[in-house]
C-alpha cells in the first residue's frame, strides 16, 4: 500500500469504527482528498475495494504500510484521523480506541507531534488552528 491507499484505509476504518457513517466525516474526507492532492475517483474506488476485505485484514495492511512510512507521514495520517473523527464535534469512543491503538500502542508516536500536525491540518481546512481531541464516552 502506498501513502494514498494507506490513508484511504485508515479513513475507511475510522468512519466505520462507531458503526455509523456521519455526513460530516464524509465531507471532511473529501476535503482531505483535495488537501492531499489525491484523485477523488481513485480514492473512492479504493474505498469500495475495502468493503470486501474485512476490517481486521485492512487494519493489518494499514499498520504494515504505516510502519514503512517516514514519521512525518505516519503523524500526518493519524492527525487526519483525529480531525475527521472530530468532524461532528466529538470523537466517538470506538474511534478513539482505534486512533490510540495505532499511534500509541503500535507506532509509539508522539502525541505532541500529532496535535501540532492536527492544528496545521485544521488551519488548512478551516483557516484557523484548533485542537479536536475530545472523546464522547456515553
């Protein structure tokens, strides 16, 4: 998997993590595609291919691909997940479990670096810096 398909896989896992796909997550996914310079049709085709793969296999594939990326791309990938997870104002507990497992348990990435990159992404998307790391636990 290259960076584009890895990010697509992480996006797919994230939007499916809580069992319901949110319109705001889909909208931010389109903004992510544009910000990253991805081809939208190819991205959508890649997402479709994940539907038959199974989330556990996709997770393992994404993790293996993430481990091959440089730290900057790893951090950017996780930061995108945080931004999208918070697109509706909060991060679902299942989304947080996925993100935490990836950045902390599996990849041992710095939370400070993720938050810094998250602010940068929010500035690109919204014209202002802010953090979005709240977790809804009900």
